[in-house]
C-alpha cells in the first residue's frame, strides 16, 4: 500500500529537524503525513513542495497517483492567495511577495489575484477537480487544510456569489478532517486547519513560522482515526 501526500511546506516538513532548509535536504520523515503512513505500514510518496499553490497541489497529487494507481491520498490544501502558472521555464507558484516573474506577479495581483472571491473560487475549483479525480479512479482520500479560510467565510461569501455557492455545494465535506475549534478568547471558533490549530495551541514554531515536531506528532494522533476510516480501510 502507498500513501501519496500532497500539500505545501507543512507536508514537506520545512524547518523540521531532518529538513531544516525547506527543501535543500529533501522532505521530512517527521510530518504528520509520514507518521500516518508509518502507523498504517504504508509506503510513502511526498507530492508536496514548499510554496505550492492549490492548483500545484492538485496537479502534483494527480501525477503521483497516476504513477502509483494502488494508492491512497492525503491532501492538505494551502492558502488561497497562491496561484500556479505555466511559464516558458516551467510551473511556478506565485503570491503577492513572490520574487520570480515579478512583473507578471505584480500585475496579476493588481488586477485579479487580490480578490477574495477569485481566491476562494479558484481554491474550490481545485478541491472539486481533485475530488472528482479520486472518485473517478477509486482512490481513497482524505482532505485537510492549512487554514480554514474558505470554511470560515463560507456563509458570507456564498451568500454574495452564486458561482462560489454552486461550486461549494459540490464538495463532499464528509471526507475532510478538521482540527477542533478553539475555546479561548481570540482563537478560531470554527473548525481549524493545521497551522491555526498549532499556533493557537502554542506549539513550537521554527524561525520561518512552521510548526515543529511536537505539533506534527499530536496532529497525527488526532487525524489517525479519520485517516484509517477513509484511507487505509479502503485500500
């Protein structure tokens, strides 16, 4: 059995002890995704990379699953402000502070990319796209998120945009794991993503803001039951 894990630096394991430089030494074996694979006695393929946009996450996950048809999939979606484009020199994920293809990036965020509606619509489209791929190819999967941006603002955004509402209605939320909402003042009161949960529970963070080993270990423990239910039992 094989687990394919898609995502960004959180799934890659940036700043963890065995991957301190965000990619220079390869992906970490200390992330929650690797620990879930180990407890299920599964081989592991990391289809994540630091800085990935959500369309990069779906693209890389599909490629990895296509090359390993007998697999399960765990995907952690990233921040909606990121987008990937195919340039002459290859695929690049950009955001508002991206340095490569600077002129394109500045114009994109000036005219299109800074719209919350466009960000959420683009994210939801990738979620539905990958969900359909998994269903079409009988791939057991579990989705998570780094933060709960699209979930936290769902009622306001959906009520103001029928395009987003129609797309949101296609998501099978029964196949998601959410960290429990916070209970203290200034904590997220809706179900949380991994990063929100780690920050608000005061786990140790690296200098670049990535949750460290203790957060990944405890996250794996929390995710395990849902992961086994949706992924390992269906392989």
